[in-house]
């Protein structure tokens, strides 16, 4: 079955997830951060598909997916598990970035038989910080000012420019940009409350049978990402792994990131 065929079958139901599958080999599921549009992985997935079966998707109620946005991280994890049971029932390596990292982690803890290895990249676990107030205050002020200027769409764009950088957001293709910003109401009404309250179960982390990789970008300057990663790594019994890029390596250095994390090198002259 081709990627196009799978998309068509999946979208027969109004509440179905939009997903794409490409390549062949060891399955990898990529879970996007806010606002949950799998299109952020387009270039990275194309490179990764040279050595893997790559599954990307839009989280429920986001962009091209139907249904209702999941109100908890646990429900996001169940949603991802259902997708894996349908497309890679033997299990997959799971990668999640930013808030998608929380989904990936919860998927590994709740559905270990479906996860061969989980890579958690720069998950913003504000709930574990020694003092989350400065970060929360900064984000509230930035988002609030943008909300006053231009409403939820302007506020989401301001947040994404903070997360990924002005050049990345300005360089998005028009269709991706339009889709992502159209999720503004969902982000502030559903997604942010769900993820800001998330704190992984420490006992489950310590007893996890799934190998956990906790990753932070070499170019990441915000210290709270390393603080959260250190908290998570200590409880999982691993070291923090440094990887290429900052918060958006899927945009800034996809080939280097894929090679470092998954061992896939893009063939010269391809793409």
C-alpha cells in the first residue's frame, strides 16, 4: 500500500487521524510538538525514510486530523498507540520533540510493547523545575502582549518564533504556516493547559522496560530545558544526550540530526 493510499483510507472518517507513511525498514514514529502538525517533520522524515519506515501524523483535532483535541497527555499517548497498532504493531522507535516528547514518553510508559526505544527531545517539563515562575512569567508576558496586538494567531506566532527562531518561522512554506497558525484557539484552550500540568510518574520511569534517550540540543541556550532533561534523565537512570541543533533541528539541521540520532546518512545528490 502506498503512502497516498494510506492517507486516503485514513481520511474516510471525519474523526480519523491524518498520517503519512514512507520508506521501509525499522519503523519510526515521529511525534510533533505544539501545535501537533506532522508537517514540521517533512524534510527530516524524507531523510530518515532512506533507512526506516517513517510514520508522521497530525495529533487529534489538529490541522489535517479530525476528532477532538486530546485534553491530557495520557490521551495523546493512547492516540499514538492506536496509530502504532495499525501501522507498526511489532513496535517502533518513537521520537518526540517539545510537547511531543511528553507524548512519546507517556506512550513508552503506558504502552511499552509498542515502543522499542523512546527519544525525548527538549520536553518543557515546567512541573519539575525547582522554580518555574521565571519561565512561566516570561511566557505569559510574551503571549499576553501578542494576544493584545493580534489575538490568538499572533500569540501563537510569537510563541513559535520564541521556540524556533524568527528565521525558521518566516521560512515555513505558506501551507504549513497557515495550517499551524489555524490551531491557535486549540493551543491556548486545550493543549497548553494539558501539557503544562504534565509530570511523568517517577516510579514508572525508574521501572521502565523501554530504553529512554533524553536529548537536548547543543545550540539550546534556555537553561530550563537542561534542568528538565536532567530531572528526567536521573529518574530514568541515563545521561542527557547532546544532539545537533536547538529546539527545532527538524528545520535547521535535519540531516545532521538524523545521522546523529538514527544513524542515517543522506545519499549525495538525493533530494
